């Protein structure tokens, strides 16, 4: 599978406090099939707080969702498992060391 993606859309949204100061802002990047591939979370000063990346399987399902700290080190990730009909049956949550922290069966 070719991992190169053509960016088709970027969206941005911001969170504000009661005084209308920006507390966080987010940018999402989508590729040509409309699938979200990366979200970056910024601090009010514009520095990166974290970012996340979604990886998709051949049928368009998210198979891995990874969150990175601002320094590029993995914070955690979630693997998604599907049955042969494409239904989500399990989420496996890993910590930064790769240890399984939780498993959710559906």
C-alpha cells in the first residue's frame, strides 16, 4: 500500500476561555479520500503541545491512532481490530513504552 497521501483539506478550530483568550488551537489535515490523517494541538503561544496521526487499513478503517508529545516522542497509541465484516471489535491502548494499558471489546 502506498503511504504517500495528497492533502486535500486543512481545518482549524480554537478553544477560548471566558475572557475570549485562546487556550488551545487545533489543525486537522485530511487526504484525498477525506480521511483525517494528522491533528496538531497548539498552545496559546503557537508552540506545539502534541500531534496525533491516524493510519488506515485497505478498507478505509482506522487501524492505528498515535499521539506524540511536542518533542516527537510517542505518548500513547491505540490499535483497532475489526472482524471480517469490517465491524470494530476491539481497541488496544498502549502507553509510551508499548505496554498494553487497556483493552476494550465491542
